[in-house]
């Protein structure tokens, strides 16, 4: 079995196990109709398995084509695609993010490197993870100083890359086999991340690289996360079919049952500038787009027209739209309020 297939199989088994363990969660909350327009486009390369979306500096929808060894760009206004092949075969591009200059940085999940694509030339620069055990960089995010932070799931690490020097620093997570997953930066420049294989979230001191963990309710499995303007951390509890919120100052946690129920498997999540929380339920067919209003604690739901095929991540634009990548149906899409 190839390394790529081993990773895919292990994650699939983990997800199945978590889903089966989710029985006994509280009943789902009431939900209203979410009035949005969801536009979807077929990715040009068949079987590309679009994994994560990102917002380009020009507003374009960028995405990783994990099984096609490419990065893709969609202009949502014209519907025009452009694809960028990667140099290193079977890289398994996973997470991606744009820097201030418009370069696209991505995690080479199958080959243990961080990549930088210059869209103007198509040139790709690779930064190899220095520890051979750091084989699976996962999700990446920039802080305000231009440093790239990223998780390494099965390696159980968090990394930091200085783009100016190419230096990579790695830190092991205190809890063994915690599977660091989603990551975001708060307003103070502190990286916060999910520990998907256990009921914990964590933060890492950007200077000392010291990690502090936060306990979540028993059985919770935080997979993806987003941080609002008040530094409240929202996360999807893939195991329990819930939306969660962590207050970093007090460590207080609040959980809400997702409208799809205990087996809803909430996954990709984002917060728009109006502080609305958006996420997708991957355990219901067809997949849904859920909007949660933190002020009223009310949910609204819309069905993804294509069925979704699992929305693994989301990205919010500055004007309140949400970009999605629909892995199983080979599409990318834009969610926006109905006019």
C-alpha cells in the first residue's frame, strides 16, 4: 500500500470510528431556511478531489487538487479556471493560503513539504520539512508578521516557516497522537489549533513555541475552526454532531447540537465579517450549508445543490461570501446571500 493510500485509509477509518461513536448526542436544534445562492463549477481535471479553498489577494477562489497534483484558480465572475501542475509527483496538496504578494502557499501532504506557487510564472518552490517524521503537513495560515504556521496531523506537530529565510521550526504537541488539524490566528497573533483525535484545542506561543491545551467536553473531536473578531474560537465537533465555542481567556466551552443531528459530522467552517458562523454537515446526504447567528443562537440551513461530496474546508471573503470545495463531486463553489 502506498503512503498516500495509507494516509487516506487511516483518516477514513478515524472518521468512521468517530461517526459511530457519536450516538447519544443531544437532539438537534430548530433550523430555519437559509436564503442563499450557491453556485458551483466543475473542476476541469476529473478526479482532482478539491480539498481546501482559499481567497486570493484579487478575490479569486484558489483550491488544492489533492489527487491531481495541481493547484487550481477560479475567477467567480467569469467562471474561468486555470490549473497549475506541481513539480514533485504525488505531492497530495492539501491546505493553502495566499500571502500579501499574491503567492499561494500550500502543504504537500503526501511528500512532507511546504510549497510556494508564484501565479505569475507558475514557478513552485519547495521547503522540505526538516524532521523525517514530519511527513504530512496539513493546514496552513499566515500571521500578521508574515510567518506561516501549519499543523502536521499524524506527525503530531505544529510548524512555523519563515518565508524570508526558509527556516522551519517544529513543536511536538504534548498529547500523544492528538492529530493537529485545523488552525487559525487570533487578533493577538497567537496560533490556535484543533486536536482532532482527542477532546482538546490548543494554542502555541509564537515566540517560545510553548503549547497550552484546553479541554473540551468528553467525546468531542474538534476538526476545523474559525475565530471571530472577539477572539472567540468556533469549532466543528465532527464526532458529536455539534458546533462548539471556546473562550480562550476563561477556558469556558459552549456546545450546540447541529441541525442534522448526532451523525451530522460538521466539517468545514468559516466566519464572515458580519460575525455569522458558517459550516457544512458532511454526515447528511446531501451535504448542507449551515449558518449560525451567535447573537440569537439560531441556525439556518441550505442544501448544497450537487450534494457536496464532503466540504472539508471553507474560506470567507471580505465581502461576506463563502468559498467551498466539494471533494467527492469534484466541484468548487461560492455561497452568497440571496438578493
